[in-house]
C-alpha cells in the first residue's frame, strides 16, 4: 500500500480494513473494472479510494501539480457527493491531493474557478458535472478512473443519459 495512504488510515484509527476495503485493494485487481455491492457503513468509499490510489499515484507517494482531473466520482445526490469528497480528501491529503466538488445547489462559478485552478479528483452530481463538461470547464481527457457511486440509484433517478454522456467524454481506456 502507498505509504501516504497507509499513514492516513493509521491516523484515522484504522487497524484493519473492512472486507470490502480488502477486496477493493487487492493488487490483482489493479486497473480492473470493479462492481462493488456492500451494506451502508461497510467502508465502500474508502474501498474505492484504495482501489484507485495505484492508478492515480503509480509508484509515487505524492500527486504532481494539479491540472485536468485524474479521477471523476459521480454520486446521485449532493449530500452523498459531499460525503464522498470529505472521505477522499482525508484519505489522499498526505499525498497532496487537490479536490473539487461540483454539485447542484452550490455556486457554479466557484466550482469553475476550482476546476481552472486544477484538481486531481472531482466529485459531483450528474447534472452539474455534465453542465461543467458542456461549458468546457471540466475536461476529462486525463481521466484514469471513474467511479459511479450508487450507480443503480442514479439509473433509477433518470441519470442514464448524463452518465453515458460523461463516460463518452472520458478516454476509452
């Protein structure tokens, strides 16, 4: 495990990982697409953070200069997106992560400015993210990982077209 991530977990009091976190951080699954289903409170958010860490950081302990985002996390609601943002922020803090959140109900101009300053990870809701992409504020050319948090719920809520649009904007690989 990357030392800065291990240090963050240790500082948060993680002595052992949950089953979902162990499964998500299996080195054999590195660069694989994962479908994770687990109970609320099982540690899925930290689990997917652990899953994308090697993809984002490679052999490095620190992120380089923040430019176009490397990871996009899409959540169905503002509340969940903000919770995911907080979890990933502490998990990747020691690695020097720059986060940006893009959610409905917040100031879109502030979000645009945050995107212009650069972010390693962007977390947001489907409609707001699509809006930023359409207006050219969010460019997905350098995306290495996409996480659809509660994908089933987003589909039930009618976000299929938004999700397909965003995935089409990301690199095929």
